[in-house]
C-alpha cells in the first residue's frame, strides 16, 4: 500500500486530465462517496463537452477527481471528490487549488459552487480557500427525506499566469 507522502510527493502524473478510461474508477469512487451519485453518463458528457475534468492519481489508481465548467467570466465547480481511503491527506485541497488556478488562468473573474449545508468537511475546505457563502438554493438537492437546500459559495479570482494542471 502506498503511503501519503508517495501520493502527495508529486509524481509526474499525480494530477492530470481525466480520460474516458478513468470513468469506471471515478464512478466507483462517486458511488461510494455520495448518496445520490452522478451517473457514468454524466461524467462522459462532462468530458465530451470539454469541461475541466482532472484526476489525482496514485500510480495507475485514481484517488480523487474534480470537474469544473468555465465560461462568461465564471467558473462553476461541479464536483470534487476524494476516495475515502485517501481523505484528510491534503488531496481535496490540492484539487481545489488546481481548479481555482485553472479558472484564474482562463480569465474567469469568479468561481461558484453549491454544497449541502450538512457537508461540514467540504464547507471547511471551501471556506479555508477563501470561498464565502453568497446565497442558498432552496430544495436544490435530492435527499432521503424530500429535498435539501444548497449553500451557494463564491470566490473572487484574480488574473493568474499559472499553467498548472
Ligand atoms: C470534501 C473532500 C473532497 C475533502 O477532501 P480531503 O482530501 O479529505 O480534504 P483535505 O485533506 O485536503 O482537507 C482540506 C481541508 O478540508 C477540511 N476537511 C477535510 N476533511 C474534513 C473533515 N472530515 N472534517 C472537517 N474538516 C475537514 C479541513 O478544513 C481541511 O483542512 P485542515 O486539514 O487544515 O483542517 C472529501 O471529504 C470528499 O471527497 N467528500 C465526499 C465528496 C464531497 O462531499 N465532495 C464535496 C461536494 S460539494
């Protein structure tokens, strides 16, 4: 079993573009992480339409992934997920930083995302990266008992010359 330092030490393919061949592994992580997971078709559509789709890998294994759309000056972080075995090792933060840098480098002025108010781990991650809550979408998410609201978070972006990812 590889250790965290090996994972985070930055092997050449530690963060790379998601490929079609990654989708089954991504979907397996998605299904074990969310009660209402995205389908395989959604991931394939995200790749097809050219969304920013990245995976964090450990050797050949996918450990986490992130999906973002950019356009009209705004980035939307649509998914960010780390396999349970690799959580709390800084990987989610690295994926989020990568997305934010990509959005800024693409000239986006702000980044938005939705998060369940009950998802304290994700909210702490986003707040630590400078996101602020700017709204609430009522009944946005499917939930076991009816619907759950979504907190809308925003981060202002500054132009960046980063080429990472
Ligand atoms: C949210 C998620 C991506 C975080 O990934 P991760 O790799 O474990 O996060 P990191 O190790 O980079 O932690 C970064 C920060 O996130 C917060 N955080 C992460 N896990 C946490 C937990 N279990 N409890 C509280 N805060 C947590 C902390 O602020 C942490 O910083 P710190 O270590 O300095 O305290 C991961 O928990 C996950 O995949 N969850 C399931 C999918 C999901 O809910 N995605 C978000 C959808 S909006």
